[in-house]
C-alpha cells in the first residue's frame, strides 16, 4: 500500500514539474513571437503597391508616399 502511495506521489510530482516546464516554454515562445513595436507612429500606404509603412520610412513625392524608390519611379499618377 505504501508503494502505491509512493508511486502516485512521485507521478504527481513529475506531472506537476512537466506542466510548469511546458507553461514556461509557452510563455517564452509567446514573448518572442510578438515583439513590442519600437516606435509608435503614423503609417502611410504606398501609392503603387498599397503596402503600409511608417511615414518616417516612406519616400515622398508631394503628398504621395512610396515604400521604395523603384515604386516611386514606376508610379503613374
């Protein structure tokens, strides 16, 4: 009877340790999957390909924004 109780106790401890390890691994993965944005800012849409990019990284021609120099050159409008 004592052996059965001992096996149940050891099994419970191993199971609990496994649950804690899995939970910690899942939390670490969630943190690495969605890193926080470095800066908040205004996003604009490329007039050529409709990609949204931060305004400070866009290339402007008048009031029109582009994601790269090639799209600025290809744009007809």
